[in-house]
């Protein structure tokens, strides 16, 4: 077994994630979680990876609970810790994984927030004079693509009446149809888009890519302007799914459009759509 300090192992772990092309958000999230764990371990005088026990990790998680972290957040930190220890074990820094004996806290997932027609029309109206944000909102709402996929779109991905979605993180590439509303919003934005060399579809005024965190902040600003409470960017995707299930769109087809690896992921939404229409293979506009 090789000897290594927690801090050095942490740096190697972050490099490992980056080399394996994990998304920047994943690297940051894991990095913060493990940094928080190491900070606690140093307080109890544990500086090397082989010194850490299951009881140490349990004490860390108990401290998080006492500080007000939700069971969901604690569960995420357990996942980060286990990923860290898998890395340590593969690299022969530890022989046993103390995180495996730590149990996840039980919690219930909140139901997805599905916007009503009145709400998403109000959101559109709030952004109507901002061609870029109107196009962002329309694409998220009318195609169901993920915010990361939208931020990653290139001009070459726009193919007539569809979008080519390149592989993103662990998601496979696919083609997503563009309805008339999405096409109109996208074309209007492209006419006003800054003439820059960067080939991202959505860019800033200075020609730099419109980053995920900035897209999220901008959309949430329009939620506030439209006086829509409790909504997040991902709820546009939830709304797309619920709308098409209600109108009877085939689960198989919808799953492919969404890029779900398993149809069971799409099926979970059925419990939130009590009135499902007659099955069809046609997507409709929202």
C-alpha cells in the first residue's frame, strides 16, 4: 500500500476527473465535497488516507446533519466520498474502503415542478424583447434539451428543422426536432447574434460562450420578472415531458428525444400526468 496525504490524494483525484473528461461542474462539485471532508478529518488529526475509518466518515456526516444539511445533500456527499475511495483503491492508496459501511439517509424526491400554460406564456412574454433569452427559453421548453446541451450547441448543430445534440458528459448524441416556434425564435436570435469567430450558438456580447451558470441565472431572472415562484431552469424540461405525455406521445419516442438511457426514466413522469391522451408519435408545440 502506497503512503499518501489526504491533500495530495485530493489533488490527484481532481486531475483524474479532468483527465477522464468529467464536466467542469462535476469536478467542482466533487472537489468541494472532498475538500470539506478533508477539512473535517484534519480537525480530528487525520492527515493520511490510510488513517481514516468508517467512524470518521460517519462523524463528518453527523456534523453536516447538525449544521442543517438536508438528507439529499448528505447523500450526495456520500456518493462523492465513495467515488474518491474507488480512486484511492484503484491506485493502491488504501486496501479497504471505509465509505462502503456508511448508509445513505432516507429521503423522498420532490415531485418535478411542471409549469402551467399560463406560467410558461408569462415567461415568454417577459423575455420577448430579449432575442437571445427568448430563444434560450423556447429551445429549452420546445425541445426538452438539457441546459448543458444548449450551452454546448454549435452553429453546425442547427440542421434545417432539427438540432444535433453532441455527446455531453455521459449522454449519447442524438437529433432533436425543432418545431415552428423554436425555429422562429432561433432564427430571430441568429439575425441579431454578434458576428464573432466563436461557433457556439449562444454567445455573450463580447463573443464568448454563454456559460451554463450564466444561462441559469438569466432564466431565473425572467422567472422572477414573470412572477413565477419556485421554478428552476430544469423545470422547462419537466414541463416539456409532462406536456407531451399528456398529449399521448409515445414513451419510446419521447425517451429518445430526451436522451434518456432507460425508458423507465421517462415512465416516472406518468404519475404526475393523470390525464394521458391517446398514444401518438407526433410532438406538439407548447
